[in-house]
């Protein structure tokens, strides 16, 4: 990585994919619009009160992409913040809908840094990505609905590591 980020100024994002969000892929729904407003306030608080500069994202569909779009908007006001994509494997998006693939590529192009953990998909690459983000962060913002899965596992790991966690319910 070219960007040298300080753990104490770094926050990672974790959250559900569209199937775990009440609005699914319909981000024009009122519930998603309200959720985005809450996220924006939480991100501003992290930047202003916690002095966060670096945001690590796993670039998954759903919460990750929503969060990146909000952060890109905030970067107009908070020019010092950096968005760092932590990609579990090459071709992460290959099985997604075409529109989501294009969104992914557009967002990836706007990230300040891209770090790819594995050339190939492995059964552990998603968990490896989550572990990497937790181990390199002092804070975690999670979009979490209470269900089992990767988000819950990431929150559990963050708690074990003593990382501050802010949970936003979708």
C-alpha cells in the first residue's frame, strides 16, 4: 500500500449485502434514504469527534457501497479523508448484476488506495478481508440487523480486539 495510515485514525466498515437490508436493491425507498441520513451523521461524528481520516471498505454490495457513496460526498467538505478498498480477491464482482458491477468499478476508481488480498477466490478470502480490516482499525461502523453471518463475525472479532464499534440498524 502506498498510503501509510495510522491505526488510531482508521475506521473499518462492515455490513449486510442487499438481501440483509429491508430495502434490498431499492435504494430509492424512504427507509434507505432515512438510513443514509443516519449514516452520514455517524460518519461526520467519526471524522469530527474521533479524528478519523482513513476508512477501510471491503467493497461488497449493499452497505459497503452505500457507505462509500456517502463518504465520497463528505470528501468534498472533509478533503483529508481517505477511502481505502480492501478487496478480498480479484473479480469480486463477477457474479453480480451488471448494474452493480458497473457501480463497483466506478466506486473503486474513486478510492484513494486499493489493496487486493488474494488473486483468486478462496473459501476464507472474505473472512481474511474482514480480519485484515479489524486488525488495522481502531474503530468499526457496522450496519447490522442481528442475523448470523460475516457482519456478526466481524463485530465479534472487533469486540475481541477491543475496537470501538458503532452499530447502525438498517
